[in-house]
C-alpha cells in the first residue's frame, strides 16, 4: 500500500502546484490590468494601448485555461491510480491519455464557468473603458 500512497502524493503535489499557479496568475492579471489602466488613463494614451490591455487579458485567459486543463488531467490520473491494486502501481506521471478527454482540452477549460466569471468582466471592462475614452 505504500507505493500507491506515495504515487498519489506525487500526483497531489502536482495538482496543488497547478492550483497555486491559477491563484497567482489571477492575482497578476488583476494587478497588471489595474496598474496599466491607472497609468495609461492619466496620460491620454493612444487607443492601441487599450487594445494591448485587451490582448493581455486574453493571454492571461489562455494561460489560466492551460493550467486548468493540466490540473484536470492530473486529477483524472489521480482517480485512475487510486483505483489500482498495489502491484499495478508503476509511478507513471503520463497524462497524455487524459488530455484527449474533451473536458481537459485547452478550449473547454478556457470556457469553464469559473474562468468565464473571472475573465469576461475584465474583457468587458477593458472594452467599456476603451469606448469611454474615445
């Protein structure tokens, strides 16, 4: 039983790191967007600066979707390993078969409810500010 427990610990550590990455990424997103909006709104900046902000939000959204898809794949691996018998544990960390599942794809992860709730208001606010300044 020790091998199975150790393998599950390895996988859980990866899932925890992915969750931390998601948390820090969202914090950086809010910080950078707020700082850039505050900086550029005072200087009567050209429109392309605000287009840059919208692109920046989309880049962070893609990164967030990537980490979420990885986290979901490792959760599926965890569920697979926990059902194995002790002698079947091989300490494999290969998630390629789980990445083929629809729910673990990048696009599906990007449009998960948690990411939509976070990123759509940011995109909306950036577009709103862009049109208010024009």
